[in-house]
């Protein structure tokens, strides 16, 4: 499969990547240009589920400055029965006060009217510049135009419409063979900057035609989000606008029961798809060259999480990754910063399986072999702390010149 490109994600045996452009049964999508982006690119996207019994689940940014669309969707929508998703890019509608809430509600109402569903069954998302009023008339005109273009093969158009600084669209469609028959899973996502665990600056929309109860949809999304988008970092910055939605139309007639073999198989595919999407977000990383994976073991769970977070967000570690510099001193510095008061720290470090530090001190190794090992697109770091039982991981992009170029003139 061409989609599962990372060595850190195994392609499930029961899934087949398809390129016919068709969404799962019961879904239609579209994307249009409404004039929010100066480039004239697509900037309003709409997904509609035609199945009345659709189930869904959603997750949102944990920021204390959540955008108006996040607030409206999280507080006033039927998250277990979402039938439509409306998105604009080019403007985050965040930090926009009462008018922003009114505009998000207007987006929801317009999409609901087109989908023929109550506004409470519509999820709203916006991404782009923070603190700028949303040109709501242009957006609602775009929603109307998108409604006229809704079709079963509109996923690629939708994925294009939700991009901001993304260098490439992030999407996949998989046919999943379950014990009761074949179901389809599609995912569209955006995200490249302002990415940090807890969970990330991104928008992710997934659809399936499997028949799944709302409680199980919520459980599947919770578990898979924790193993994917909760574990990536580009710049350690938490967004106002993160939104993840999973919808199940049931149109295939294939039922996925709780704790069944079908649920385990479907969950495996959803997990793999979202982990690979998360890695694509880190790989995009606004000018990134490489993706790192840091695995931390030992100690207690709180400690390993702090260490993984510190390493993944360290600008020194990230710039070394960008330059293919195996400077493990930057790693141990980040570890020590995450665990103050523990000196002398008994820590082991390996880079691409090559031991460079044991019990807090230098280990003799072949410097040339190590230098060659960190030149690949993916670099793995393993950190072992005293103790047993705890383990975590983080995926992170490097940090280079292009990131500064992109973000220095983002609004101009």
C-alpha cells in the first residue's frame, strides 16, 4: 500500500487501499472556493451523511481559547448523531467574540438546511488566521455552492478545501474486510504547524459505512486518537481549533458489534490509518525534512510522558534532527530538564538502535555509523529511565529555516 509509508505503522492485512475516489456508502462531499484565501484556492468544504441512523463521535482542542466553531459544536451539537460537517479554511474564527459565535452558528444553520438535518446534527470547523473576523457572507455563499456540488466522489475536493499551510493533502480510503462483509473507511485531514500533543493543531474527518453503535464509535475514536494525534508535535503549540469527527452511516449493512472480532479488526484499521495520518502531519511540519520518534520506558507514567514531551518539543533536538546531527547531548539535556532534582540521573539512550549513553554517561560507538543512521527520513530515539512498567512514545518533526519563513509572514 502506498499510503502506509512509515516503518512505525503496520498496514493491516484486512485493509486494501482504493483509489476510486468514492466515499463510504451514505456520504457525499464537496469543496469550493469562496474567496477566503487570496490565492483563490478551495476554502469551504462540506460533508453530508444521508443515513438517518448515522452515529458519530468527536474530539476537540483542549485549549482555554477554543475557537467559536469548537465551542458551538462541542456545547450545542448532538455529538453522537452528527450528519454533516462544514469547514472553512483561511480564517480560524477564533478570538472573535460574540460575533464569532453567531457566525459559527450561521455556518451550522446553512449546512443543516442544505443537508436537510437539524443544526444540532452539524459539526462546524474553521482553520486559518486567529483573531480576524470571519467573512460570514462569503462563507455561507460558499456553503450553498458546496451543497450544489455534493457527490460521492467529492472527498479529494473536500480534503483540498480544508488545507492552510499544508504542503500536501492528507487523505486515504480503505476497504476493510470484516467477518460480516466489506466496509469502507475514508479519512481527510489537515495540519502542518501549531502542532502539539494534547492533542494537535489539526482537523480530521473520518467516515465509514459500517453500522456501529454511538458508544462504540466514541470508544474507537478515543483509543485511536490517544495513539495518534495525542502523540505528535511540530512546534509544541496548542491550537484553538482542533477537531476530529468520526461518522458511521451503517449503509453497508455490516454490523460491528462491541468486543467482536469485527470491532477488533475495524479498530486495527482505524488505528493504523489515523497513526499514518498523524505521521503525515508531522512529516509536513511546515518545511520539515525528517520525522523523529522518541520512545521512553521505565520510571512512572507521569515521568515518561514528561520526558517524551520535553524531547519532542526541544528546539535543540529538533534542529539537530533537521541537520542530521546525532548530538545526543541535546537529548540528555531535555531529559534532565524534564526531571529536575533527580541528579545524577541513571538514563540510557539509543539512536537508531545504537547505544550512545548508558547510566547517564558516554558509550563507545562508531560515530560514522551513527551519522549515517540519522540521515534517513525517520529517526528513532529510545530512552530508558530507572524502573519498570511505564512506556510512551511521541512523533515529532524537525525544525528548520522554512518553518520560520512560513510563520514570519503568515498574515501578510
